């Protein structure tokens, strides 16, 4: 008979809740989970190891006397209405930790190569006018309205803003799953993005599981956090951009102004019976989502709050209905550099091929294990 492991039942309950799952979700794989959680039966070591993997919990946690208190290792600006989000899931924590490891590696790389500090980081303070700051950022990122005319869609504009941010020295990572694990999809309801401020290796992460409409605003929002020189975990809400702390509200206003200048929308907007058609027209002009356009119409004083709130809910429903959610993410060698930042991927592959970084460490930072995959990625990046 297999030996049972003494585990405090509350730790088993904590691990399940931490993973965001119900007992019923584990019914097939762990049919005696209810007995484990009640203390009527203890799991075997093999069962505990499998349960740790299923809940993405470090095995050592199960041998503590009580559940540990886990906190996100960066300032948390997420809000849901008046409620502050306190408990991070393992998906969020693992994503932040992975990005921090990449940032640490790239900082050392940049120092060794004598790279200049990234001028965007800490270039403004909350005492500065966010609209003025947005204009400066727009010029710095090459994301003016004339430049956006080259983009066919606002999805293309998202890619363009990402590339321009990377050219400005920011490592932009966009991913909808934890690492490359397609079974661990990130939840936009938990977070939409975060910024890791650093003078040599600033990082912006955008939740790629979110709608494209939300991603471009999140990217602009996190770039605004870097401009203030601070790290942040965010869930910006276009419906209520004035909510949150002074820092968060500043970043919301700067992001909105960066994407759709107030003076421009005041000139371009034409009130009429078909709001949807007007939103679509303006979205094509500014290469942003209709939700961003709608918010800027309100910001410009062209729509009362009550009308805006109702129109926002209608437009959000339309956007979600049009959104495609079944995409597999495309070719791995095209998506991998986006997941970890093109700049980071090219630097890591080059450094590894030059013998300065071990392949083992490169595989861990990139999130795969096969040498053939590394070789192919190296060829695609032109870093062979």
C-alpha cells in the first residue's frame, strides 16, 4: 500500500483556489480531492506531485504549516469597480517572474555592450500635463497620424506601435499564455498588462489573450507608466479612464491622448444618427479600436456621460462579437519573438551563438527545450 503524505488540508484547498479551479474541475483526475480537503484521507507522494503540477504550485508549499501570502512583485494598480484585486493566480505570477528573468539577462547584456540608457524611462512626472507628455511620446515613438496612414488596420497599428517602442529601447512582450503552454491561457479579467521599469532594460508585457481592441490601449498605457519611471501591474478600463490612483489616471489620459489627440477628434467627429458608422470611420482614420474613439469623443466634450455609458456598453458587445477568439497564434517562429520581444530574442540568440550564454539558459529564457528549434529561430532572426 502506498505511503500517504501528511499535508494540511487547508494547503490543498489554498492550492486549488489559487489556481482558480473548483473541486469539480479535478473530479476526473483527483476523484478523492474532497476527502483530501476535508482531512479524511491524505494523498500519496505521487498524487501530491501530480496535484502540484495540476495547480501550478511549487511542491514545497505543501509542507508548510499554513498557506503562504503571495504578492505580485510590482505596484498593483488593478481595480474592478471599487474593488482592488489582491490575490494573484500562478499564471500571473509565473508570467511576471519569467519577464523579470529576461529583464535581468538583458540588463547584463546591455551593460556589457555599453548601451545607452533608454530616454523614455522616467522622462515625465505626474505633475506634467498628460496631454503634453502624450504628444512628446507620440513623436518619440513615431506614431503620429501621418505615420499611421501607412497601416491598413488598427491591428497593424498595434504591431507598428510595438515595433516603434522596441526601436525606442523598450522590450515589448505580447503573449496570451504562460510561456508557450497553450493550456495556460492568461485571463484578461485578472490583468491586461504590466510594465517593469529599468533604465537599460524596460519591459512592457501585454496580455495577448485580450481583444486586439484592448491590446493597443494597454500597450500605450504601459508605455506611459515607463515614461513616469515606475513599474506597474494594470487592468485599464476604457469605460472609466478616470478611475484609480493619480498615477493610473495620468497613464490612462496620456495613453488616450497618444492614440487619439483631443484636438483632432474635436475636428473630425461628426454627430449623426448612425454612431456605429461614425465610430468605424474614425477607427480607420486613427487606426485604433472604436472603443478608444468613443471614449475620446466623450473626453472632447462632444457626448454627455449618460449617452457615452450606454453607447460604450453597446459598442463593447459589438466588439466582442466581432472578435476572433479561436486563433492558434500563427507560425511559432513568427510568434515566439513577439512573445519574448524581438529585441530580446535577437540579443539572446546572438549572445548564445557567440558562446557567452549557455544554450541551457537560453532555452529556459525562451521557453523551449529543443536545439533544432533554437537553430531555426536563429536563422529566422538573422542571428545564426
